[in-house]
C-alpha cells in the first residue's frame, strides 16, 4: 500500500455512529464502514486561514461546536479525513460521540509519530489493550 492509498479523503453527506462503527454515506452511492475496533486515533483538523496550515487541537481544547475535519487513523495505517461541512454535525460533536462509543481510542495525541513504525505499533497495542480491558470489566 502506497502513501497515497493510505490517505483517504471523503466529503460525506452523512456520518452515522452505529453500535459497532461509523457508517459513512459518500456521493449518494458510496458507503464505507469503519469499525470502532479498527480505529486507533481520532482528532479534529482545523484549517487556520491566517497561516494557511492545518492544526490538531488537543482533547482539552475540543468542544462540541468545533468545526473542522474528522481525522481517523486505523490499525491498517490508513488515515481517513472526513470533511464534515455537508453533514449535520460538527467535527467536535463527532469526537464527543466517538469518545462515548469507543473510549479506548486515543483522542488527540499528536506526540505519536504514526509514520514511525515503532510508535504506530505501540499505539496499536495500547489501543487493543485498553479495548480488551474495558470489555472485561
């Protein structure tokens, strides 16, 4: 899988939070499902008009009213950028819902370099252990 194949950018009309994962409706016909158990990191990406760059606020800065893109990183090294402007919810509200449905996913966490194989493997293991711990309690 090349770097480009790992970066998936969608501009969905609808994002649903189901019992097991995200259901994404894109372009009327394309549908994607991302199981929560495959997601290892989630964050909001906000475009800064002054600098012309994107930044990712930490979890303590995210509010339900925060606009931006929803970024999801899965255990197969894909980065999903879900542009939320066509949906009926803001990216911050989606992060809040994700935290409630899958509390083992790392929210924020810019201190991990997911291009670094060791960091990626460590985050994948950490997420799996947290998910297993929550399911056993």
